[in-house]
C-alpha cells in the first residue's frame, strides 16, 4: 500500500492518525469531496466533515482500486492484503523517511506543514483553525508569524474601494 505526500499533508491524516486509521469506505464521500468522522472518532468529541482536495481524492481513488484488487470486500480504506484494518503507519512512515534521508520527522509534523503552507498562502487563521479542528483560534495563532505581509496586503485592498 502506498500513501502519497498529497494525502499525508491534509487535515485528514491527523484525524486518521488519531482514530487509528480506522476509516471505512462508507465514510468517504467522493461526490462531496470529504469524509466524515463521528464524534467518537475525534479528539474534540464532535462530528466533523474533513474536506479533500484533488490530490487527496486521487490518492483515495487509487487506494480504493488497490483495496478492490488485493482484498475485495474489505470495508477499510487502509487495509492490509488480508483485508484487516491497518492501525498505524509509523513503521512504514519511518522507513520512508529513512530512505529519503529525513531525520527526526513524524506524521504529526505534516499537520504543521499543512497549516504553515495554508497560512503562508494567505488563508485566514479562522479557516485553518476549522481545518485543523482547533476549538479556538488561539491555538492556531502559532502559525500567524508565517504571514507577516497579510496586514500590509489587507490595508492595501482599501485602495481598490
């Protein structure tokens, strides 16, 4: 089973990591471009819809084909060849990092990469908060330093009015 960086660098990863990668195909909605987590699967104990971008959807479609070919009938998105649910990616992720020469890097670090890239691209901290599932924007503010030009850009927009 291969999982690409495109999928790993989404809020989906942290949610799947927290819930032990127990994501069933029935919770993936390709048409609505999201997957759902029931309250019992989230740290905040709230139901959430996790949005998926084009890259993540492509990876999930490939994963769906892999599961269909190797373990038909398995309800799990992340299934072993026997159809059982894969509960951790730590070993495989560690091996991939080692092969790439990357030291001291965890799956959770991809969550920070995801948030950092969004903030650096000008996405509102409130949107990033919602994507990360933070209960307060205060927690998300740790990324605010990554967009020092946003204030200047915001006041410059007044010139267009």
